[in-house]
C-alpha cells in the first residue's frame, strides 16, 4: 500500500551528509514493507537481512564491525558483490542484533557512501544490549496509516485526490462530505495498522465478515504487544505495564461528557495509588510507541508543557482500531455511530493520531476550573485551541471560556460538520476527517 513515508525516504537518499537510517515505529506499522518498497523504487539492488528470521546472521558481527569485511561477507550470502555506491543495505529487526546496531556507527564513519537502512521494534532499539550509535544515525518515524493513506488503501483514490487538491475556499460539496464521513467511520473500525487495512480490503464485499476478521487481526496484534511486554519488561514491570495498557479504553471513557478523561492511578495496579511508582511503566509504553501521553496544562502559556504537572495527563492508544478492539467495542456500534460516551474519546484518539502523523508535536490538553479544551498546539509561537466534538452538536462552552481568557489568534472545532471559516472571529469548523490538515488550514492567508 502507498505510504507517505516514501517521499521522506527519497529525501533521505539525496540528503548531503546523510547517515545510516533507523526507521522507528511500533510493531506492525509497516516498517519492513516501507523499506523494501523504497529499495525496489530507488535502487538497482537491495540486500535485505532480517535478524529475527535468520538469527545466524548475527555471527557476521562477531569478529569485528569493519564495513569492508561486512559487505564482503554479506555479498557471499547473496552470491554477488554489494556495490557501496549504488546498492541499498537493509538491516531489519535490528533490535535482535545489538552488534549490528552498533555497526551503524562504523558505516557512518568508514563507508558513508553506502545507503544503510534499518528497522525494528522501538523497544528493542531502546533497550538493546549493544552500544547505541549516538549522533551517527538519522531517524524517520513511521506511524499507523493516516486517513489519507487509508483512503488510497481501500480504493478511494478519488476522495483522497479531492482532499489533496481542496483549496478550503468554501464548504466541501455535501455528497463528498457524506462520502468522506462514511469512510471515516470505516477508519474508526479498521484503524491504520496495515494488516488490518489489507484484511478489510480483501473481504470488504461482505462488510460483517470483513469487520469480524479485522477485529481478529487487531486482537492478535494486542496479544503480540502483551507478549512484547512480557519479553522485555521483567516480571515486576510486566504486570504494571500490561494493566495500564489494558485500562486505557476504560480510563478514557470515565468522563461523564464522553471526552477523554484524565488518567486515574487508583485501582489500575493493586496496591499502587500514585504516579511515582508507575512512572517507569508509562515511560516503557511511550518508548514502545504503543501510547500517546498528552499532558494536561493548567495555564495556556508558552512553553505549554511547563504548566502541565507531570502526573496529570491523558493516555491514548497509537491506533483508533486498536482502541476499539481493546475496549471490546463492536464494529456495528461504531458504524451506526451510536456508542454513547465512547464518541468523544474515540474522536479525540482519532484526531490525535492524525495530528501526530502529520508531524504536529508538543500537543497538550488544557483544564482550568470546569473548562477544558481537548488539545492545544503551538503554531509559530502562538497557542491555538482544538475542540473535538464527536458529532454534529458543536456548542463549545469551554472553547468560549478559553478564547475570552487567552485571546488566541485562531481557534478550531473538529466535528462532523462541514468546513467553515469565520474570517472575523478566526474560528474554524473543520470536519474530523481533515484533522491531519489542521496545520495546513491554519497557515492559509
């Protein structure tokens, strides 16, 4: 499936002074596929080594880490010589080969002309036994498929092209808006994990069977995440991390108004009532790429995170499809859009997922008194509030409170409503399916 990361990989290839690349991302977001597709498109030959599938390959690095010797022996495996000036070398599942990870430093120093890419578990890369090549590698991040990528993946290229060419000068035509909203509901069920999307595409002629098959894939993926926790976290931390991970849907649903709730520590892990004893578990989940931790600020001033207590945050999952599966939410209830208090936090998780995929960072939530705005973002040193509404009712009392107190230059409501821009008040109503384009919209004159 087409992934936007390909353009970033091509830019890395032509970047002056490039270093070996580590493609970061959680399990099963499509790192291997992306790297292989890149090699097929951009290089005459690709030499692909997978240290998890062929653990004996780790013996290559036992003698020394000299690039000249390594490429000679890699050439012996493939029965052809590797050309450092033309070919691509991929080290996949590099977390299984700590010395291979360390070797990237020597490829950067002694053979900079060779294109070396690696992919692997975020956890393994962070926790590996080898010496990490600090300052000697480049990084790219791969996330679950964005809504744009999802549209292309399910055969809605026309809708994707329309959004790509849309100039935001007027509302989206009603028929296209409805079509995109239906596709967004599909995305809420299927999510952006490539295998889930592929399963849906292969079975979409029978929607019920397709949705059930997708849920099975998502549950298998959740099992794999839990297995990773057990493998890497140690006996004590495993219980804490697994309980936090599995509690996320319930935690998010606790707010009466349906919006995502502040994470509450009591009752998650028996005998532990506060943040201090669980901080390592939260760090672990973030390092694995499984969660997004959004601080809750009590003031809306720059720098945003300076006004967010460390123990006050919301915790979201990396993928909205995984959120539905982990929360045992039936696909039919999402498709019918009748899941009550789930609507708000589902919309928030989706919006956050899209914002992160589009490169927006430093995202916080805001709460003062009874007023709360789901997300604040920093746009060129100015704070812009993003209110998330799950449906067509978009009365935003908290956004009004925020605007009166902090006078933001622009403010945004993401909802089911069509696009609208009030130039006098600088208030934007943006459909949820355009969450990944918020920064682009805000940059318009």
